[in-house]
């Protein structure tokens, strides 16, 4: 249950970040609300973080932009730990 809550929180952050900050107000013609309606229940039912992350990447992939991706927190933390303060 705790992981499912984290998965949903992550999905909501990804979805709302794209909605609020994407450079194209039309989101490349993607019905972003429909993406949420389709994928959020699947994220909630995901059996693992990897499965939930794959669904989030699916959502981002629908925008048709190669530079959008989910970076796992542990990889991000490890990468930024090496940066000078």
C-alpha cells in the first residue's frame, strides 16, 4: 500500500509537471487528461515500481519527444552526489 501511494504521487507529479510546464500549450495534440484517466488506474494497480515507472514513461512517450524520461530517484541521487557543492 505504501509503494502504491508513492507510485500515484509520482504519477501525479509527472502528469501535472507536463500539464503546467510543457512548452507547447497544446501538448503536441495529446489529450493529456485522457492519458491521466487511462494510465493512473494502471499505475495504482502496478505490482512494482518498475511497472509504474514504465507506465509513466508510456505517458511521456505519447508526447513524441525523445528527451522526456523518468529518472529513478536512486540514480538521480547517486549522480548529483558526485557534483561539487
